[in-house]
C-alpha cells in the first residue's frame, strides 16, 4: 500500500521555481531519505507534505487522503519534527507534551509521559522549563512527543542535528517503530552515514528535479 | 478532542505562560499608568469637567493598553515556530481562536479592573452607584476589542512591521466599539437614566456578536495562509 503518492508537484515563489513536476510514491513500512544540496527545496517539499504550505501545482495523497482538500484528516495522522522545536519556553517538558498531544486529541496519563521522557533520556527533567533546555534536549523532547503520538506518517527535517550518539539511536528506534506499524517516514538529511542505517528508499532533489534512487544507488549514495 | 477542551488548553497555556513571565500584564499596566499620569496632570479639572472627558480618557488608555496585550498574543507563538504546531493541529481552528480571545479578554479585563481604581483616585470620580453598570460596559467593550484584535493579531503576526500594522488595521474597525463604550461609560458616570445610553450597550452587544462570528469564520483562512 502506498503511504504517500505525489503527482506532478511543483512549487514556485513568484518566478522562482523551487522544484517542478515531482512525482513519486512512498510505500507504507518504509523510510524515505531525501538528499540534496542547500536550497534544493527539501524542507519546502516536507512542509508541503506537512500541510504548512500549498503546492503551486500538482497533488499528493497521504494514506489515501488528499493533502490539499482534506487537510484536517491528513494532519491527524502526521507529525512533523521541524527545525523549530514547536515547544513553549515557559512550559515544562511534561506540560509541553500534554499541551501538544491535547491538540492532537490525545491525553496520555502520567506514567505514559514519564515512560516517553525516560525513553528519550530526559526523564529527570520533566518539570524543567524548556527555556533551560539545550538544543539536544529539545530535540529529544520532540522525539518523546513522536513516541507518544504514534503518527502514521513521520516527517523529519534534518533529524540528526544537535543530537549526540544516544539521540541518534533513539531517533532510529523511533523510525523503526513507525515502519513496523506500517507507517512511513520521510526525512531530509545531509548526514548520509546516519541515513545509511535506516533509509529503505531515497531520492536526490537537485536543481528543481527529483532523481529517485534504486536500493543499490541509495546504498552507493549513502556510502559515497 | 472536543471543541471546549481545545479552548481550555489554549487558555491554560496562555495563562500559565503569562503567570510565569508576567511580561504582557506588566507592560500593559506600565503603559496605562503613564497614560493616567499624563492625563491627570494635563487637566486641572473639576469633577463635572472630569466626567465629560474621563470616559474618552479611560477608553484611550484601555484600548491602547489592550493592543499591547493582543499584539503579544500571537508573537509568543513565533517562538520556536510554535505557530506551525497550531496550524498543523487537527482541531477546529475556531476553537484555537476562541481560546486566544478568552485569554486576551482575561488579560485586558484584569488590567482594566486593576486600573480603574486609579482613574477614580486621580480624577476624583464618584462611582459607587454606577460600578455594576460600568463593569458591564467594560465587559462588553472588552469582548469586542479582544475578538477583533485577536483576528488582526493572527493576521499581522507574520508581517515584519507587525507592531505598526496591528494598530493601523485594528483601530479603524475598533472605533465603533470605542465610541459605544465611551458613550455608555459617560452616561453611566453622569448618572443618566439607563434609557439615555441603553442604545450604546445594545450596539456593543451587536458589535460583539458580529465581530466574534466573522472573526471565528475567518480565522481558519488566516491561520492557514
């Protein structure tokens, strides 16, 4: 079953075309790594899938739901871990989790919150305000949110940034868990070594065009 | 999640953040105090003259103080790109709007309640008999200002010159509410019979309903754009 189906997707800002006529399919139970140089439009493509931006042309579906016409249905099954942490500085880690999950219609109990924080290695800081968190701790907290949210589609923008080795293991575990649930993961990354351990499909976005990689090409790319 | 739960969570988040920083309320109070001091020293008034002018002074102070609070309502969401999280949440956007309106209303109304005794002291007002009606006027006008203000706060939050654009866009729309509030406040402070100024209260109710319904409907488009 295809998790994401993208057809002739284009994005332009005025006359400046970011990418054009991108077409590909991502199957459920897979992790799709999107490579490309800075400014190629990787984050823009991810933001379109996250329903934060509208495409200029083309269409896409996520688990059968139209990404433009059925935004709310799509939003209920995806989670986007972006460059910004989406965390409120004046709330504690636990309060941030409670708030963001409440807006997804979820109400985890105290033990579930504690377990997710422990799983991401920040269990001791549950009552600490985000203002006092480092970038790596914030990233771990967003991973805790993803563990609790259990989205069908996980969108990760440079997921390994700011993470230590332990954080990378937690991220890869989260990706594997999502794949096991027959969900899908799409990530942009420059870190080919780390992506090598986890990506099952991939593509390079460059000069406005997407080049899909076969499994052999993907391995050759991440190891090059 | 139910519509009401979303409203509750938004209000809870805004109130708890404000309680921990006191950034919005303190800046609102500071600004309003300066306005009261400047006006009180500018006019050497007797009580009758004060009653003619004080309604306007009160609403100038309340409106501009409110704009400070309303402006911060969505700029706080820019921190760590939290506004994206609101955009992507699969809840009715109207519930987010009403949560924000409620929080803004509470900030503004709290500041108004704290400030009004200072107006009474500085301008030597007699308000004991009128206090109930005055609170009703404050309540109705603050609903109107916070409902339309919250919409424009969301509209201008992504604009670079948002501090300038918010009052520029908001004030022309808020003028009917301000005029009705000034007239109702003047009538109340003068001790006029209710029938003399009741039409201004009715106007406030009508504006509250129109502004809230239209803003509620438009908010989804604005948050998503």
